[in-house]
């Protein structure tokens, strides 16, 4: 609208021109020299706006700085055009199949990660069987929230979050933008760190004895595999691949192929684990059979049933293969090894952040022992005598 302004009672009204770059409702500002950039007037936040195949896409660039918005605009347009060039799914099932095919062909994903994604998708379909026949653009926030409520009752927080992530990715693959993606309206659940319940030294020795004397055909090999996991901190998939050529007695270390693939530039897929004294004893004993360099150090690659049986007989909390990795880290820290070093031995690449979160609070027994070392100064005979005289 045109506003009228007067300077005095006798003056003629002066017309104030409306900003030509504002939308009719005054909410959006456009920029003639940058046709795909608009600004939401009330907040100052910039948005990218582009028309592709007759459809208008508008998405926040998440900045109120003009120069930054111009830099982000090119990526926004490129992303939208790239997505528009991909086939859009008519049903959720079609989008799911495309997403699954792309995941299977992704060379940066390990086989275990691909299997985990498949399990997430299976759980999604099992708890929401109607979704396959639905049009992706007709899936509402209410639909997603209803599913999330059902799913969260049956599965833990971590599996919920990963399945929610798969749902989001499938809808994105269907051509649904981030702002229109109803699955993004559902919040992830907070994941509580697992409370470690690990065997004490005496319990661990008894556990090994039970496994070794069980009478099973692979009993001794299973006990040795438990020792290898506990003395190296290797993941299950890593331990089974360690060969004798990876064992370097001269430098006191074992070469381990990291299970989690490193896709960061310059990151290594190999780490070196130190040969701690109990591991040296184990390797020396196993080497007595004069194995070939290409042979694996361990004769078995899993021992879950043996672990479960031994824990049940000992009446202690059931431990898993991965708990033996936790046991290694805990014993190292209790022995005085700093957390960043333990983190490197475990193959973490975060400088110790995950290890600090996981092992920052060790068992009560160690905590009490360490507390006795805390002092605010030594008691000298002079100070003690002064104290006695004061009394």
C-alpha cells in the first residue's frame, strides 16, 4: 500500500513508495541481481528458492548474513537439481528398494553395517506394514509419531534412532525435502551408556577354567579365544582375522585390521595393539605348535555359548564378546594407562572422547583404592607434634 505523509497543515501529502523488492504481504524480500535468494523479513534469515520441473523449492540457508547466504545458495541449487534428476518414487516401497540398492552398492560401508541397515528396515516394515503402499508425500507427522510410539515400546533407544534415520533417508530418496520430511519432526531418543558389569580378576580366571574344562571339542580353543579378546581389546570381527604374520614379537605389537571402515581422508584402516604380558604368555604357548605365518592366531572365531554357560555356572552377570573389549580397556586404565592411549589401542579416532564417556567411571573397587592416594600435603613429625601440643 502507498502511505501518505504530511510535513505541515498546509503542505501537500507526499507519497511513500513501497519497497519494490518486498512480496505483497511484506514478509519476503527478493534480490533482483540474485534471483534464487529471498529473505524472511521478520527474522532476517535467508532462504534459497528455485523452480525445477514446475515445482518451487524453498529452504532455509540458516544464516542472516548476506555474504554467507550467497555462498550457500549455489550448493542449495545444485542439491535440489541433483535430487530432481533422480527418479522419484511413487510409493514408499519403491523408494525403499532404491535406498536399499544404493546402500548395498556403497563401497564405504562394511558388510556388518549393511546388515544392520537391512535389519532396521525389516523392523520398520514389521511395525508399520501399511507404509510400503503409501505415497511418500502423503506420510504425515502424525503417522510418523504414531509409528515411533509403537516402535519405542519394543526396541532400545539406539535401534530406534538408527531405524528412524533409515526412515528419514528413504523419504529423502523419494524426493521429499528436509523441511517437508515428516520423519524429521520425530525426535531421536537419548541413549543411556551401558552400565559395565565385568568380572573381577578371580572371577575371570574361574570363567576361563570352566570354559576350558567343559569337555566340548573346541573347549581349549574357546578359552584361548576369550583370552585373546580380553588381552587385545579387539572386536570380534577383528580378532578372528589376526594371523601370525601380524604378530611382531620384536616390537611387541599386533597388527589389527580395523573393523570400522575409515572414510576420512588419510585415515588408516590398520592399528597396532601392544602385546601386554598376559598376551605374550598366550602367544608363546600357542606358537609352540609351529603355525604358518598365514594361519590365524585363534582356532575359533566365536565363543558366545561358552561364555554364557560359564557366567551362568558362576552366577555372575552374562558377558558378551564385546564385554571382553571393555574388560581390556578397564584393566588398562586401572593399571595406570591414560585414556587417550587406551583409546588409540581400541582404534577410536576421537582422541579419547568415547573412551572417557564409557570408562570415565570405573568399578567401585578401583575408585576406593584410588581415593586413598589423594592428599592435600604430607604430615611431617613437626606438624604432628604441633597438633599434639595444640591439643
